[in-house]
C-alpha cells in the first residue's frame, strides 16, 4: 500500500513527468533515426543490386554483340525491353587500339568509307566518364587503350562508367557500360537525408507540442498565483486561486497559498476586532471622563440660567426681551453640547438592549411624527409605505427609533429646506426571515468618493457635524445582527437599506 502511494505521488510529480516526456522524446527520436537508417540500408542494398544488374545487363549486351556478330544498334530494342538494361545509358566496345567497334550511340559506330574500309571513332575522342572495373578485378600490367582513364571510384553526382575485358581469339576488346547519373549513390543519399530530416522534424514537432502543453499547464497556475498575490498584497484576503484539483507540486502550492490567504484573512479580522475592542475601551473611558468633567459644569450653567431667568430678569420690557433671548440661546447651546456628549457616550458604550416585539410601521410613523412641523414648514413630503406582509421583529425599540431618527435627520438636512421627499419603505425578504427597511430622500446625494466613508466615526462633510450620527446608526444595526448599506447619486438622492433578522439580536438580546 505504501509503495502504491509513493509510486502515485512520484508519477504525479511535475518534475518526474517532465523527465519522462524528455525520455520519450529521446526514445522516439532514436527510433525514428533507426527506422530511417534501416530504410537507407535497404535502399542502398537494393540500389547496389540494381546497379550490378544494370552493369551485367550492359556487359551481356556487349558480349552478345561480340559473339553473335550483330551490332548493338540492331539490339537496341532488345536493350530497351530488359528492365535493368533500360538503366544503361550507353554500351561501347573498344578494341586494343582504342577504336570503338560498336556502340549504342549511332554517332560512335564505325562508318563505311568509299573504298569499302571502315573509319573508326577513337575512344579518346569521346567524352567518357572515369572508369571502374565492372567486376572489381585487381589491375593487371596490360595497358588500357588511350582515353580509358581508371579511377578508384566515381565523383559524387557524375555518371558511372564500368569496363569489362573480354578475351577472344581476335584480341582483347573491352566492353564499357555507361550508367545514367540519376542512378548514382549521391542522389540516393540526398533523398535519404531528406527523409531522415522529415522524420526527425515530425518527431520533434510532436514532442514540442506535447512539451508546450505540459509547460502551459504548469505556467497557468503560476499566472493565477501571481494574480492572487497581487490581490492579497492589495488587502483582498477573500480571493482564492481558482483551478481544478492538481496532484503535482503546483496543486500543493495552490492549496498552501489558499490556506495561507485564509489564515491571513482571519488574522486581519482578529487584529481589526482587537483594535476595535481596544479603541472602544479607550473611547469608553474617555467618554466617561468627558461626561463627568463637562456635564457637571453644564448642569451648573443650566441651573444658573434658570435662576437668572426667574430672579434677575430686568423690569424694562425691552431689556427683558433681550435678556430672555440671550438666556434661551445659552440654554440651547448647553443642550447642544449635552446632546453631543450623549452621542459620544452612545457610540462608545457596549450595547444594553432590551428586545421586544416591534411593529416597524408604527415605529417608522412615530419617528416621522417628530419632524411634522419641520416637514410642513419646508414643504417636504414624508411617507411610510409597506410592501406585502411585514412581520414584527424582536429588537430594542429605543435603539431602532434612534437609528431611524438619525437617518431621517440626514435626509432632511440633505434637502436644505427646499422641499422634496423623505420616505420609509418596509418589506420582508429571505422568505420572511428578515425585514428590510429603506430610508430614501431626494436630497443632494453623496459624492462617490465619500460613500465608503459615511459610516466611519468622526467623518462628516458638514461644517457643524460630529461624524457620529451614521456611525451610531451602523452600530445599532450591527448590535441587532443586521446590515446597513447605502446607495446614492450626487444631485438625485440617497437610500439607506437596513436588513434585520425577525428572530432578534440573538445572544446580545440577553445582555
């Protein structure tokens, strides 16, 4: 079993498969070369046999001419009928004096003179290729006629010429057989070289394609890893390297990379939670200190203003009106500071929810009722609509009421008192397991570069804003295990979407 597992892992290794591919390339190349060499050897053997047969056929024609007294010209048709003789370019019979006694070439045969004598063409006067012995006999001391030059072997590409001595009672004539140059070994070798090259190129092409496929399959996950590394370096720890399950080194590397990314994402989440927890503790302590150090003087100032109004109001009506206006303004500023401290405390303190069944439609109408005077004065149309049956939710009414109030205030402030619409739309989703709340306004909208920052604490585009309103809303929604998103377009309006579970905030509800 262990051997099978080890063998399987070994065969799945990319390095082993690449080595096997290279070994297959070597074996196929050697096999193709061996096959080409084997065919070349067979072709050479057949060529040598055919050449020997052609020489013998030419010699046979010459000997027959000598013995029968017929001229070669008369036997030309017989020479063309023979399969091997058809390869013979010329057959020449030369006597010991170098006279051409007979030839297949009509221009070389003896001519009859007027005195009935014959005029012979000399072998030295014709273009004759260098000669070789037709039967490979060792050279003797008998000189050859002038013009018959013997060489050890033919020059590549030249016509082959072979001589054969014939002993007769009239002397020693020579039969010269000239073969066509197309039958030389040079042409055969060139053809064989081309075939060998074609076979080798075919094998190399096939193996190159296979190698390219393997390399492409190997480099594809590398590209995916490169893309994933850039995404992770940019902070996207949710990205995973795609691809099928691989059993080689790249598959193992992909799995390790995805596992590393997942652990980095978890580490980043834990660091963010730890940072938020530490920040919450610091902010909570700071908020408590601020509430203690600032609210006490504020309470004293508020009480003093009440005492001034009741005990030190001037008798002059004009001064009394001015006095009342100033004290009212002071009390308003004190109240504003106290509200900011309350917002700060609400954001920094851990949630203390008191969940109960809530009719969200009634809660939304109650939240809008607070702003009836303001909406009537500014001409803003405020509505609450429901789509289908909206179930009750288990939630803290004060927390949700505060969240809706903050969103409605933002919508009213976005319209700058120039009229418009503010609406709260309620619906159910996820088969009734969640409730959706859309708070929509037709105000100036939010710039695209600010949308991602609207829920950050202390971020505000208003000159007098603290940047805690939407942060408090987000915290209240998350305390109820809900989500909040925003869609906005500058100049057209904004929609905040809250989704809450019907079952309530779970374990937080019991705190």
